[in-house]
């Protein structure tokens, strides 16, 4: 009951004309960057940080969340019509969606993706509304040692548990932690890794690192592919956008199952939106009554993963808002967005800034409704974005990206950092290193350090406090399992296979 | 250039591992002075850099081993000219932005990126990039009131 009245207050804030406008701008930008390859929600939010610096916190955060949700919708359009995913969370959608489009059922594929995203987004946002206050209440009892252990879990799951290589994931994380060290130490005022450059004393700007990692690194990686850049052919939208009775019958269960994968995996620090989409696709393939259609355009293979990626976006907001723990690159940059207004996400946020939190949550329902209108009847407009020639698209992305960096801090040091870190990001992509752990490590690393030092200060330097607190000890066990579990499972799976032989 | 796949040493990967170890050494060396001013206190500002440099050393060593064994995924042949065009575009922008100005610097970045993606109409690209940069400049500086670095061209506005 209390939650409902708080949500009611939030709704009153969310429907203020300025906030509705922020939500609309957010979902439009989000859909656009979701549709366009080469630019995603994480970088878009990072570019907007310097511009929104002086604006109203609630409005800006509503816009950021709209971008996050919108990116999940827009990515599916590109996957279905171009067979090139607009976002990594839409890779699976391309498998069946593009086949459907080629077979003249593009309309139905777009419809099941958009309606599934709406259904999943709404259910998952409702779950967020129910669970977030509960979790915030539990988290109030957390001491600094518990937070440190929790951040350790987030570090390991984001970098090591689900990626293609634990060594590369953890190396990316270590690079992120190193970048996070640069600047003045908050507790003692000592300069670290600044090499006497005054510009580095404030630490690295989130915008600078995000632009280098995502825009410049991605542009270089795509440009370096020989001959691979010009094979994209946009399928025209054929077939009605109205789903048939059969389509509905085959879609609704995958939507719900996709939500069931997406929300918890997004909420547990478990590495973003890709994992639940893969799980959903595999499940639908196994459960389908038409397994022969998979690979030739099965509607379940679009409905499930698209529901999963939207539900995971809502799930990601649970640990972000209640614990201050980001579990994806976009969430990490949103955390930086909160911090620029001196808002610290965590249990206290629900007490000290209840208006902002509940206004944000309520606006998510509104954003979802706006998005289905933007993405279904107006899908034809977004498709035109795909006809921008690649050279101009990437040229434009780099110009806007560098302008965003210069707006944050107009110095040549920042531009030089963009170039150097951009080359680093290109090398990382080339050698298959994941990028998200760099961003999470850079933003969460200094916070983890503060919590650890605070815990050790309270215990007079006794590190066993990490093991004597039951919450922290449990979380450390979880961290160890997350680090070595996949190895164990792989070995067991291998043994089981060899038994069968 | 394509390495790995379990067939002997993968030299670029060994180089990455060596690079990580070098960064570990730099982090350690830069933080040594912090230790001096804070004594043996475990809570000092040097604790985290030491931990991070330990991680970098560990992962760097493991990467060297992986490179030696050639266990990294194989890489496709890269189009280095395109990478050079983007790198050059950014470098020229850094050189020009405070002299010739924001608009020409952005125009050249736009055109060189377009070139990296296969465009052959350099003059058209410079024109589009310049127009885009001028609009962005006026929007940011006049409308949003943010400051952007400017040079000779912007003094004409």
C-alpha cells in the first residue's frame, strides 16, 4: 500500500510537462541510437552528461532511463531489417527476425518485438516497483565491508562469469580499475597516476573514456574490417504490422518466459542484456512446437529475446537504485549521472530523494507506452535512418562524440586521451577483450576502494572483518563461485560427455 | 598477421602481456612515493594502486603464457589504412582546433572518418562536416551557453 502511494507521488512528478518532454526526448534519442549501428545508449548518456550538468536532476535522469529503454526497442528494428544488430543485446533477434523479413513477414517480426518489449518492459518495471523498496530496506543494514564484497561480486560477474574468456574479461576490469585510480585520492588528497599533468588531477572524465571506448574504438574496429562494411542490405517492411491470431498464440508465452529470464539476470550483477537473450532463444528453440522453423524465421525466436532484453534493462535498475551497483556499461554511466547531481544511489536515496526515485520509476511506465507508439506505427521513419551512408554516419558520430568531450572539458589533454584510449579500445576489440568491464571498473573501482578503506578503518586495519560479517562472507563465497564456477561446470559437462562415449 | 588458434607462439598477444606487466610496473613505481609519505599504514592511498598493479602483473603474465601457447582466438586481416585515417583525423583535429578553429578541425575529422569508411568525395565530405560543425558550434555556444574551444574561424562568427 505504501509503495502504491509513493508510486502515485512519483506519477504526479512524472506527468509534469517538463518531465514528460524529457521522457519523450529520451525515448526518441534512445530509439534512434538503438536503430543506428555504431552508437549505443551507454555512449549517448555519457555524451549528455556535460549538457545536462546544469539541468534538473529528475528530468535528466528520466531522460537517461528513456534512452536506456529506447535503445532496447530500436536495436530490434535494425536486427530484423538489416541483419546487423544495432546493439549487442539484439544479436539473437537477427537470427530469426531477419529470416522473417526476407520471407515477407517483417511486419509481424517488428510487431512481436515491439509488443513483446512493451509487455516485458511493463511487467519488469512493475517488478522493479515491488522489489526496489524491499531491497532498499534490507540494504540499510549493509556495512562498508558488505558493500565492498558486493562490489567484488559485481566486478567478477561483469567481467568473468559469462564472457568468452575469463582472462580477457578480468584484464579489461584491471584496465578499468587502473583508469579509475587516476586523480586525487578522495580520502587523503594525494595525487595518483597523474604524471604531473594538472588536467588529470580531477580524474578521467566519464564522457572522455566512454567516447574513446565506444565511438572511436568501434569506428576503428568497423572500418578495419576488409569488405565487411558494405554488405548491409535493408529489407523493406513487408507483411502487415498486425499480428495474426496464430502469431499472438505463438508469441505470448515466449514474451513471459523472456521476461522471466531478463529481469532476474539484469537485476543480479550478471553482465547485462546479452545473456538472457541467448538463454531465451535456446529455451524457445527447445520448447517450440515448430522446431523445424528455427533458422528459417520462427516468431518465437524474435518474441522471447526481445522481451528478455527489455526486462533486463528494468532489472538492471534494481541494484543501481537500491545498492548503487551498476551491472552494465549503461548503468555504470547512469551512476555517474546520479553522482554529478551529488545523488548517491543506494538505500538512503529512497529516503533522501524519494521524489527523484519515484518520479523516475513512474516515468518508466510512461516511457514504455511512448516507445510502443514510436516503434510500431512510426517504424517507417526509423528505417530511413538506416539509409544514411556509412561514411557520413560514422563521420557524424565522431564529430558529435568529440564535441561532447570538449563540452565536458575543453582541453587538448582530453582530446589526446580520446585518441590514445580509442587506439587502446580498438586493440581490445581486435583481440576480443570485452569493453563493459573497463567502464564498470573505472566508475565502481574508486567506490569499492572507499568502502574497503572505510571498513578497515572501523576495524583498525583488521582485514578479517570481511569474513566475520555474515553478509560479506556470503557475498565473498558467491564471488568465488562466480569466478571458478564456470570452470567447474565446464569440467563436469566434459566428464558427463565422456561418460556417454 | 592472423595468429593463435593453438599453432605456436602468437607474438602480438605476448606483446600485450608484456605491455600489461609494464603498466603494472608503472603503477607500482608511481605509488611507491605515496607509501613513503604514509608509512606502513594499510589504509593509505597506496593500497589500491598496489592491489591493481598486482592484478595487472598476474593477468599480464597469464597473457604472456597464453600468447606462448597460442590460445587466443584467430584474428582476421585488418585494413590498417582505414585505422590510420581515423587516427590521423583525430591527430589533425588536436593540432588545428586552437589555431585554425573548431569548425575546420571538425570538418577534417568528418572527412577523414568518411574516407576510412570508403568515401572518395573528399570535398563534399569536408563541406558537410564543416556545415555540421558550424551548426553544432552555434547551438552549443549560443543556445546552451557551453564553452567550446575556438580558433581563427570562430572569431569571424
